C-alpha cells in the first residue's frame, strides 16, 4: 500500500503485482501484470491512523548575548513533521508573527523556528508560543507552553561562533525560502552571504528578490537559478566564523 505525502494529492489506488510465467520448449518469457484494486475502508483507516497521531509541542527558553540574534524553536515531533507545519508565533501580548511578516525584528525560518534580531533587555520581558496546523486534517494545535529569550550582558570580547544554521534546504520553485546562520559574539558580529557560482557573488548581486536579515537570507520566490551553495561569513574585531548552506530548488519554472 502506498500514498503520496499529505502535501500532494492522495493516491487512492493500491497496486498489487502478480507475476506469471509462460513455459515453452525453447524460451520462458517473464510477464508482469499490474492489477489495480480500489482504495478500501481498511486502507482509509490506516491513513487516518497515520495523520491523526497525537502529539504535543513543548518549548524551551534560549539564552543570547545582548545585541545578537536569538532563535526560539518549535520542535514538531518527527513522526508528524511531514504534514504538521508552523503557521505563526504569538507573543504573549497578542502580537502575531506570520511567515510573510517583514518587521525587521522578527521572522520565521523554513522549519518554523522564530528568529529575533538586535536583542535588548526588553526582549526578555516577552514570551512566545507557536501555532501549528495539520495540512491533511486541518487540525490546529498550539504549543503547551510559552518560551522566551534570556538576554545576558557580555563581560569580555568573544569571537563569533555560529550556533544555529541550516545546512540544506529544499523548496519548490516559486515558493519562499530561508537560509540561516546565527552566531553569538561580542562585539556584535556582522554577517555576509555569498553564493558559490564559479566566483563568489554577494548582495546585491544575488538578485532583487533576495534580502538579508542579519544571519538569515530570505528568498521571496525562488527560481531555478537560486539553487546552489551559499557561504555565510560572520566576523567581529576579534575573530570570524563561516559555514556553507545548500539551497535545492525543486521542479521547473
């Protein structure tokens, strides 16, 4: 029995293969026949069991040096992550952060995690929770608790160290995509993104549909030419760090 994933159209046919042989004195050809039977109630129940699995999401607080970028994770269990996605983050005062927001302060990564830029002590006063939706059943669920960032004061210089990053992101052509590379250091590090394409290309050469938000590279609508390997370089007056990330664009324009 096989279905396509919940992101696509469900295949309500189950293919069973029946093999038969025709005997002859000289050769014995092999013939394969495909017998298609309708999707049964039992098959439907099996599918429902898969997509209706119970789960809960618990959030954790995160520490960040003042001025650096912070990341709050919405850890969807792996057994439902194919069809349960983050739809938004809610601040405790009711402010809603959606994937399409352009605020300069908040943003949502490809995997649903929330990033917060230019952190200050004031950011520690807010708590956040994530909202999710099952793309098959349309069931909506909210994390069982709130999380917050705990902003700490740096007491000495620190070279930047990349703490969170996306190593490989796949996205259909025409959709939004994000590559992330979040570091901590003091003084607050600066970020530079380059694309490896024979020679290194940086913003604004990457195109008008691409913008940088600190350690996050945002593609509004990816095209085939956006695919490839990108380098994130992070530096301050006492050191530097860098990583690579791969963007895979699926399908044709």
